[in-house]
């Protein structure tokens, strides 16, 4: 990393919004040795049993060490190591803390890292994942029953208990993101893991972020099929929007994927093997809209790396 500070990237969203799936492809693209991912949910104050005793959800700031979270984010942004706590979601308890040194890119994912102004200012890029609620709930049921030992009934009951805190503390952070990623099914689309590869995605970008120049590709005769770029407003701010259709053809999607890789000078990568990969329970798949979203975000990370290097 040299004398340059790391690029700090936030990937926030409610439970089971696809944060890990999104960041895995980005890590692969930029190189695992250049990226470290840190889950901010490791800063929970209570284990699963204690939360029940205190009648509090992990989404509530009072159930997390927010002061230590803020301190550690600032240290990482300065290129300094931290002794990071570790929350084991499978056990619902804590493991031993881990000495963690920042890499060239530090991806912070979790629930609450945009809660305070001091934490928000740490990030060069703030992403918020905002899938349709029916989709998120299905993803959470699948994940928590296959990986965390819950029954479907327990997951659904937990979702209802968490809803007030989701509304009060998680969803309001959307307003502080400069990139909002929303996956959603097409009308009448079957709600199954197999259908996830055909989910639509809408990217909303505010602030100084600009998407790659797709004009050469999108304005071709078939350009209107699959990708739509337009300007507008989001929460009163000027925004750029990118919509990628879930039924985009493989030919069209691969043309765009290779185009962005060339723009990023990352032509040694094979998008079909590295990007758009996801798992849902016991099933694995690949989604072109997910791959293109990962490429968009990688594009912004590389631009941020250039800005940070210029200012050092």
C-alpha cells in the first residue's frame, strides 16, 4: 500500500440484502491481496442468548459498541491496524479477536456504519443495498435455515421482531449512500433461487460518482435491450440511474462486461468465471446484472484509488 491511505468502501444494508455476494466478486476482480473485507456486525455488544435476555435486536445501536466501531473505522482509514472483534453467526457467540491490518481497499459491510456523521465521513464510497422487501425476506429465510440453524418459522418470527429497528435504524441510512443498489424481480417472475439469475437491478448514483461511458455499446442497434441510462433526482439530489434488465441477453451482457474490463485495464479477468456468482441455499448460479453491478462498483473503487493517490 506504500504511503497511500486505503480506499474505504462501505456496503451497508439490512440483514440478507446480498452484501457478501456483492463484495466477493469485487475482491476477485481487484485481487484478494489488495482487498480486505471487514464485517461491522462483529461489533455486537451481546451474543444471541444475551440479546434475548435484554430483549434487543442486533439492529439497534445500543446492542453494538458504536464508539469502538467508529474508532476502528478511523484507524483503518489512516492505514493503521486494529484488534477486530469476531462474531460467529453460526454459533451466535464471539470468537477470539483478530489483529487486522488494512489493505489497499478496505470494504466495510454490515448494518450500522453510516449511523453517525463521523463514521460516514470515513468512507470514499458509500453503497447501500436495497432489494425489494419480499426478495430480502426470501433470501434471509434461505440463508438462515441452511447456514445458521434456524427453522423457517423462527426466521419469519425474527423478521417481525426486527422490523421496527429496521425501519428506525437501517433503512434511513439509505439517504447517506452515494450508490444505491436495488435488485428486484420482474412482474410475474417466479420467486425461486433459480430465478435469481434473472433479477433486474437499478443503480442510483448521486454526488460526484459517474458511471463508465457506455455510449459506444449502448447506442448500438440493440442498445435499448438490457441497459438503460438516464439522469434524474433522488431525495432531492441530482442522480444518475442505470437499469439492467434481468433478461439481458448473454451476448449483450458479455459485450458490456468485457467493455468495462477493458476500460479498467483488467482484461486478464474472465467475467464468466469470476463475476456474478451467487449461492442460494444448496444452489449456485450466475447473474449478468450482478456481474455488471460488481464491475460498476469496481470502476468507482479504481477511480477513488486514483483520487486518493493524487491527494497523497
